[in-house]
C-alpha cells in the first residue's frame, strides 16, 4: 500500500493541542484509534508539507 493506493475506508480525524503541550492528530477508522503527538515545531513542518502538497495538486 502506498500513497497512491486508493482505499474505500472511512476515517475520522481530529487535530488539537493536548494538556501536555503537544499537538495531537487523532485518527479513528474501523475501530482502530491512532493518536499521534508532535511538538509545535514538528506540527508546523507537517502543516508546511500539507500546504506544499495542496499547491502541487493545484498546478
């Protein structure tokens, strides 16, 4: 499975700060919960990667 492999899976995603000073991306799909915690700097890097990908697909 790669980034270009399509799947018919519904997932819920939440993003927000934790009480421990981290940024959490929380994904739930098919009864599986995946909490991913990042420092503010890591979260900013992820946000930049998302923006870069969005700009790329816009052309």
